[in-house]
């Protein structure tokens, strides 16, 4: 994992020396938040992009770099990416660090600070809206 640093709004404790760190390395972030290996590989791939979009194919290379066959089928890779990204975003919710989808076939990028909080809030509003719509549909189906 490359030692590119970012600056957070809130400092986190270094796992080695317990000092407050506002510009942690990827390793400190992974250790501090207990990021599992597959999520850490995705985070490492977008971390290297320094906020610029990283293609899904480059993320796949990071996810399956130690697989001699290059990983599963492309469909299974996308499914694994989506599920793992969901878990990574949930884990990093409220930390000021997130991974954002840049649009169809545009890739993913690392988002830091206030922008990450806005992205987290938008994702929560969308989930709430979806849940409300599902509840509305269930109530309408039951009353018919």
C-alpha cells in the first residue's frame, strides 16, 4: 500500500504511538477503523487516485492481485465490488472518508472531508426514501 496521505477534519489516534494524526497514511486508516483485507484493497486502489476516478478494472486488479487466475468471472467481480463497497461505505460512515461512484463506466474515487459527509448524508436520504417507498407500496398492496 502506497503512503499517500490525506488530511481529515478530525484527528485519529496512531495505532503505534497513540498520537493524534490529521494526515494519516492508508495503513493507519485501515488499522484504526479495522478495515478487512478485501475492503482495504479497494480503499488502497482509490487512495492511489488521490480523488481522481479509478476504473473498476484497476480496482479488480487490486482486489484479485494474488489470484493466479485473475479472479472470478467479470459478473462475479462486479457483484463482489458492489457488496464490498457497501460494507466499506458503512464502515467508514461518519469518518470523513468514503468512496464515490463517478457515474456509468467512469469509475470510483476517494472523497475526503466535508464532501464525504455530504455524500454519506445523500446516501442515507436515498436509503430512507427507498424504504419509505417500499412501505407505501406494501400498504397500498394490503389495502387493495
